[in-house]
C-alpha cells in the first residue's frame, strides 16, 4: 500500500455508546472507520514507510509507559467548530505524544500546526454550531465516561480514505 497516512491513537471504547451517533453525523472520520479515540501522534509515518523498525520503536515506547485510567466528564470547544471531550488527567496522553515525537522528530503532532498538545476526543467538527451544541448537550447528560488506556493503536489510511487498524501495542508490556 502506498500514499496513505497513519496515526497513533488511544482508542476509547468506553465512550462509543456516548459519542458514536454524534460522531457519525458530525465527524467525517467516524464513517471512515476511525473509532472514538484520543490522538497521540498524527500524522505519523506514511504507510509506505511503516516497517518492522518503526513498529519495534513504537512497541518499545508503548511498553515503557504504564497503563493509566482516564475520565471524560467535561465537553470543551476549539473555537466555534470543534466540540470534544477533555480527558482527566491529560498528562498521560501528553507524555505519550512527547515520547513518540522525540523518537520520530520528523512527525510533529498535527504537522506542527499547534503550539500546544491538547488531548481530546472529538465529538464533532466543521458543522453548524447549533448541531454541535445539541450533540454537546446530549453527551453531557451521559457523562462521565471512565476507562483504562492499555494499548496504543496504529491506524492506517487505505483506499478511499478508509482507516483500519494496522497494529496495537500494549502499554506497560
């Protein structure tokens, strides 16, 4: 496979029942196979450059980070067009990003577009603000969402922009 993008995420299956219906309407990535998640490093290595050496480095980093608990109890906004859930605490997600970026310095978070890494689980973006506000209100009534991060997932973009799991790496292994 050539030309596709990849990304490293922490999947948040505990949030699917809370956010899935909204993500399918308000986050185009949901319909392309991307599960509820917190992005750790995107964009990551282009698909054609993913090899055992890359996988081994990611596995070593993931293995050096202990599993951790998270809680999502607060919706938040980036501007007027992105509503998301903020993890508590955010630090374990930031630490994962920092470790991976240090190991892959040519892959800055979000292509270097932002000065600060703000871990988040997107509910919706790029839609009418009133639709995003309705989703926020609906999700708020179902919070908190709690879970445990136990693995890092490498997603790859394939034909037609569809995303699939390439590998999963255990944390604290």
